[in-house]
C-alpha cells in the first residue's frame, strides 16, 4: 500500500487540501486560506499559552498548568515533555532533529520517534551513547522508508524548536476557539469522531499536526471507526494488518464539535 487519496467530507473540512499523496518527489500542495479568523482574545490566549509551553523546553523539570483554562492542555504538556526529552537525547549524541517537510508553504513538523519511556532511565555513558547512535540511525532509516526521503529532513535544534512553536500555536489557536462552546468541555472525553473508509478492516491512525507521532490509533477498525479526540488540527492515516501506517501528509483536518466526520478514500 503505497498511496491513497483522501476526500474532504462536508462534516470535516481540511485546513489544507490536496488531491492525495504526492505523485512525484517535492510536489507542493495549494494552501487554502483559513475559513475564519480567530478573535483577538483567542489569539492573545493562544500566544500566551504557547509561550508558556515552549518556555518549558530546555528546563530540567516542567511546571504544569493547574488552573482551568477551558480547554484540554495535558496532551500538549505531554508533547512538550516528549519534545524536550528527544531534544536532550539528540543533543547528547550530537545528532540533528528529524522533521517532516510537507510543502514549501508550511513549517516542517518535528517527529516524535524516540521511545522516551524505554530510554528515560538510561544512564549517559559512552556505551549508552553508542547504543543511542545506533538506534537513531535505525529509526531514521525506518522513517525514510515509511515517509520517503523527500519528506524526512534533518534540522538544527533552534529550527526544530521554532517549527514546534509555530505549529503548536496554530494548534492552540484552533482548540481555543471552543472554550465557550456548550457542546464541548475539557472535562468531557472529547469529541466522538467518525472515520469512514472504502476498504473494511483498516486501523485508523492519527497525529497532532505539530509533533508527528504515527502510533496513536482508533479503538476499532473500519468501517466506520469511532473514537474520542479533543479538538485541534490532526493528520490521519491507515494501516493494514501487519503493516506500518500510511499518512496523507497533504491534508490537515480540523476536529471540532461541528466537524467530527472524516472520509478516507482508501
């Protein structure tokens, strides 16, 4: 399964659209203008929250947000911790940060690829650094096979942090639009999202659009497949049994209380 085409449904409007997977290396996608402009208050809120979250990068310990902000923040705090951990490991072994280059109009997406739980207690010794270097090389080779060398590029740490921050702000801004929405509350399990495919028996995978992790999957196979998600900007993909997930990197979906259905033409 090398490619598939995603079709925009009326219920779920992608932020950026394409005809599907790139047909040739380096193909770019048309960028669609946002369907609405965030209010000044939402922009200020998103800017402040993003500043707080990105400000945790490079610190030994994280200061969690305790007050109720009206939106889910725990998943973003966890992503910042994982990004920070990966940055620390890469700095230790002096390797650049892998990112997904989607097109020429958007900042790349840093890739969440180190198993943080496995490596968290690993002492920093010469032997462990050699192990991490070997693991980095193996994971990078796997990423290139799954996503293509034209999509996976290496960047210095400053660029990676900038990409993470810009994309996180877009994610926070979109989620913050729903602070006063009576159909959504951060104490709820989220929005019940439905995904349909043409082919039955596919596992639905998804990732935040600011820190790419292809491992999260819906609880049931298609079709349809349902699961709960907080609002935000996401990428979707599918996996056949025994195969790695394949993502449509050209479409970013807005998951909202009024936009909760995705149709994948695969």
